[in-house]
C-alpha cells in the first residue's frame, strides 16, 4: 500500500468542494491573507451561465465537510515538514554588497533592477520541527471525488449557456481590459451611447466575478515588499527584515500580494475542447528523436524525469513523472518591472508557461498564466514567501487533482510539474537564493571563483579564465591561475542543496556569512522542495539578456570606445567616429529594403539610443552588422572574432540542433572566450572589468541547451512582452501596485471565462476576417490577394511567357501563342501558406512613402529561360525574392547529356499572373485540356560575390525579366546597401533562426 503525502490546499478548499461549487471560506480568515473587495466570494467553478449552483443533498455535504476537516488536519501537519525545509534555521539579515548590481552593469536592461531593502538585523532563528504526515493513505482521487463526477458533468457550460444579458456584461468588460481603458473613460460610455444600457463598472465586475467563478488569494505583505506574511511570517505583526508594521492604525493590511491560483485555470484548459486538443502536443504530436533537440521534451533533464517516481515531502508516490499523456509541463519566469521611467520602484511579475502547448501558440498572451505581481517599491528580501502559495499548489498537483477531461469524457488525476525556471541573472539569483553576479562564486552553473581589480575596494568582481596576471593570485600559491573552460568545476544538485542547508543552519551569523560567500548561496530556495527541478540544470541562463543586452552591447561599447572608461590598450578594435556614423546611417537606411516580417526597423546604431531593444539589437547583430562591419577594423581579426560569434548564435537559434552541433557550439564558445580575453582583456589585471559573468556564462550555453532545451523555450521575450502589457494598466501614480493587481485579476477572469464558455471569438471583439485570399487550382501551397486587374500583356511580356512555356511543354512558339488568351489576371500579392511570407508584386502594388520592401524572393523552378544582358536599377525601388532553378550543368557543351542541378537565385517579383491556357495538343506529353497557370515575372539579381562564412550574397545589378512558375517561390529576403552594393539577407537558408513573434 502506497502512502501519499497530504498537501495543504492553497485555497483552503478540498477539490471535491470545488467541484460541487461550494463558495470557499473568506480568504481573510486564512493567516497572511485579506479580502480584495467587499463582496461575497464566488464559486470556483461555474455550473451555469447565471452563476447559480445546485448543491448535493445536505447529508452528502455534511460528509464532505467532515472529510475536509479530517484532511485539513493531516495536510496542515504535512506542510510543516516542507516549510521547515525552506525556512528552517534562517536568520534575517540586511542584503550584502554582492547583491547590488555594479554601476554600469546592464544585467536587467529591459526593466531595470531596484535597490535591495535596507533591512535591520534580527537574531531570531526559525527552527521548525516538521511533524511526520499521517499514515492514512491519501489518494489523488478519493471516493468523494467520484461522488461529485455526475454533478460536474451536469454543470459543464458552453457559449450557448450565456444569455444575451450576460454578454452585455462581458463585452464591455473585455473592451476595457483589452484596451486598458480608464475607469473615467468607461463611465462616459453610458453618456456617449445612452441607448446601449452599459452598466457601471462596479456592476460589471461583480457580475464577471460570478460568471468566472475565479477568486484570487490575497496575502498581506510588507509595505517595503520585503516578504509576504506566509510560512513563518504568517503570524507576525511586523516585517522580520525592516520591522515595518503589518497593519495600519485601523488594523488593515498596509499592502497586499494578490495570488492568482493556477489549478482552476489548468482545469479550465482541459474542459475546453480546442485547448485540450492543443495540450496534446507534448505527448502526442512531439516525437523525440535521439540526438536532436527540438523542444524542452528533448532535453536531458526532462528525459531523466520520465524514468523517476514523483516524491513529495520525502515520500515516493506511486506514479512517475509524465506517465499520463495529460500531465502538464510548466515553466516559471520572473523579472524586475519598473512601473515608471525613473525605475526607482520595481515590481516582479510571476508568470507560468504551459509546455504542453505547441511552440507556435505557447507564448501567446492568452496562454500565459500570471500568478500575480509582487508589489514594490523594492526588491523582495524573502522571495520564498511570495512563492509559497505557488509551491503549495505545485505540491498538490504532484499528487493529483480530480479533473474532467472533455476529450475523453472522463475524470482523471491531473498532475503538473515545474521543469524550468528562467529570467535574467539578478532575478534567478533571487529565486535560487544566490549571492548574484558580484559574489565570490557568482556562476550558478559552476564554482569558478571571481576576483576583484587590484588596489580597489569596489564590490564588483569578475571571472576571467586566466587570472595569473593578478597580483593576489601571483602571490598565493594555492590560488587557481587558469581555469580550463572544458573542465569547469560544475555544480551538482546534491552539492548545491547541501551547501544551501549548510549556510542556512550555520550556528552563528558570522559562520553563515562566511559560508554564503564561499559557496555563493545564501540559503534554501523554496523551489527545492519540488522534485521535478534539478539545481542548477533547471535554471538555464536567459539567452536574450545574456547576449543581446550584455555580450553584444558590450562589444558595441568596445568598438566605440565607451566601455567603462577603458581605452583599447595594446589592441586596435576601436572604430573612428566617422566610420561608426557611416555604419549608423547605413543601418537606418536598411529598414527601407528589409520587409517588416523580419522584425522592427533597424535604428541608427550611432545616434538613436532610444530604439535599441533586444529585438532590434539581435537582428542587427545577426544580419546587418556582418555586412556593415566587414573591412572596417584596422586588424581583421576583430571582425573574424565577431563573425565566429554570429555563427555560434545562428546555430544556437536553430529550430533543431543535433548533439554534434552542440559539441561544436561548446568548443566554439571555448575558443571565442579565449580569444575575447586575448583581444579585449589582454591579460591585464587593470582591465578585469572586461570579464563580467555574462562572458563566462557563454561557456555554459551548449550544456544548458542539452540539459534544458532550445534557447527559445526559456528566453525572456515573452516576459518582456508581458511587462510591456502591464505598463498601460497603471492608472494611479499613487497606487500603481493596486492598478497592477486589478489588471492581472481582470485579465485572468476574462481568459478563464473564454475557456469555460468557449467564448474566445466572441470576447476577442475582432471583426470577422474578410476573405480576400483566392486559391488557384493546382497551386495548393499559396494563395493570391488583391489588388486584381485584367492585364493585356505587351509584346515583350508575351515573348517572355511564350519562351518559358515552350521550355516547360516542349512545344513550338506558335502552339503556345495559339493557346494563350489575350487577357490575363494580374494580382497584387502572393501569400505562401503554412506561416509563409506575403510577397508584393512591385508593378501592381505601390509602396508607401515609409513602406518597407517586400517583393524580393528566393525561388525554386524546373527550368529557366536564357538570361539577357544585365541592367542596373535604382537601389530602393524593388523587393527581392529567393528561388532555386534546376539548370543544366552541361549547358555549355552541346554534345554532353543534360545533367540538372539545383541552384538558388534571388530576384524581384514584378508581376503575379494567372493565365488560363488552352489545350496544347502538340506538347510533349500532349496537353489536351485547358489549364490554369500562375506565373511570376522576376528580375534576377546577378550575384557577384558571397560571404565566405555566412549565407550572405552580394549584387549590384539585375538581369533581364524572366518568367517562372509561382510555386517555385520560396520566401522573401531582405537587403542591406553597403558601399555601392547590396547584400541579400536570407532568413530561410542556413541563417534560419528562431524569432519571437508577437501574437
């Protein structure tokens, strides 16, 4: 008989009672929590559109309440053991200097990082004796759950259950939440539209609360955001860190942390037909191929979990991780978010990603599950206390939640496991309870020791591989002079947690500080109680912040001579200001010839500092800089070193990456970091600031991909997008965190209603899409879009069409001319299906004054007509496409057999033609019936040279117009003009990469 560890239900409600829709007790009665609004709590799961619920008979309810009371006693006893593991032995102390970012560091460039709480010392120890759990068996699905199943089935709702009256509440609610409309503006709707019967915002909120059945859990927290009053702080009347009182003079909590429960939303995912089907991706659609990493399900940590049994509070349960196809894989992310531009205040959103969803919809805003926003004004001193409600939910989900599966029409034990935690370096240091990037052992992946510049008391520390030039190292015979990047002292899960406990249970404060400095760990993270996580493998470095906001940004500072006041030493990597200004102007001009689907318009790298984001910087580095920097350095080794980095980044961003490629990435970063130290650090102790943790972290990129999955699965782009969504929701500078709390709760309720009632389309408030696309018979991979005009081809165009069709059908020109109609259709745009590009025909669709060229393509074709004399065209009046031709390798030798080989070409799409061709009986084979052809008229780019290391091609002029079959067009390409020639930027070739696309 298996013994299950009972887990505290975070909402204070047994899952059976949730399914019966009994209103849960006021959260105000739970220690550490308070009510958000003075209104009656609604049921967690609506059973009808009106919000009314039929309860089971009184004896059944009484029995369930008795069971709940018994379970709660066992659960509260069991949670003590987990709580003791997190907070046992902890002392409350002020933050140390290592926890503050170094002046000039930009480890959290996007949102900013506020100062830590200046907490007062406290000598009080927390030494819990966790009581052992009851020996009674605790089943994930109890007899009470089974009794509730019929009632849950009867209570399922759909869009048809919503009355028109309820939709009149839902539509304005969706409008206000989705548009960030202020309450003052919303109140004017009733005056502007007096016949619309728009209710007051308070009335709408009350009705939405009942319709959603979704209630937050509200916890008191320190007014300085040091901690939430949970766990060991639950019964405190003042903050353990800054001694600020918990209550005001009227005994009201001074600040609240609003926690949005995860479990009800996961259950609603599985009760929605469309979402439940999408959530089958992890187990049914994704297929693991050994030696290839395509998603987190291919990572070593995930694959290892499949063989392990779940453990909770030290007890092994009867099931393994992800043994049920409906088990959910989750990722957690957090980041510092500055509500105002000054960045003196900081809030910390907590968001969860659902890895059961396909990658193309996984990071859409509707699918991001916000757990709440840790309010500012300062960085939390006890992040564990804010994570505690989430930890309890995850422990409960590890055992199993009685849930209805709409696809199989059955009840099962829903289980979910947290497998990844990610964010920038300061955020994850806080989550893992590490010293951070200025600690003596700052890296979370290995135990490399940092060193400080000689003859300075500055707290900043650095991690070069070679530190033999440092006087302290030279004078210490025990000091490590050079680290081997291929054999770094990696941290292990067991050692990491042992060191954390050793620090936390140190007998004195001095000993605790000494150990924390030695290990770089300040104590036990609350996440360590989740057996699905492996420290530190489940906490990969964030690729976005690491590369685009640090490494790349620092390289640009080196080239412009603005890196922390350093000159170029014995090197020659700085570019003259005139050259940099020329590069900046070319960067800005390239936006006209790069299609908008490639990303934001590149800014002027020399003068426009406001438009530089991780997105714009990544595109510039990967595609624009290799063109514009070529030949600019006095010594070409700096350009070659940069190109080596670009190639490594392209490999890391591939949609699929093999084990062999990961080995090359690992070796490549080792070589790159060594050269970096040679070129920029120059093994000079006075230049130690050139070697921050972000450079060292590159050595762990390959291992992180192998252990945690591709970089796009855990980068910070979705978090940055979510933080951008939070900004407009702040309507009060006096109470910004109340505005944030209100918005995330309203958004969660709206998303919950969309899932419960399958009302996504109705509540999206979007116009029905106008069907403009037209499918052409015989061309299943693409469609055409307006404008559409009837064209009478001129003689020159007819001759080109005849020449191409003669080759295609092996017919005479006379036969083809006879079959050709006098008029053809000319279309304005071509769209390649399955997330392909939309390409503009340059002759029909006029480009706007500030438009971006989208007519250059890559094409693949079966045959081609002969080329005429090249012609030169004005540089900014066309778009480029990519295409491939099967050409005769022996075309110059008439006596040799035809050997076709595939070759890639690029050109500008001038016309999109739909031709209804008559029968061609003399063709080979004979064409006895009319057919419809879709042809493209393209001017080919005459490629003159190629980049030796990257898939970049250069041209100055065009060939004559030629006709191709439209199905051979592969994609759009962009162009960068540089010193009298154009470089073609092709994202679909070897430079194809993962990008974050906003939904």
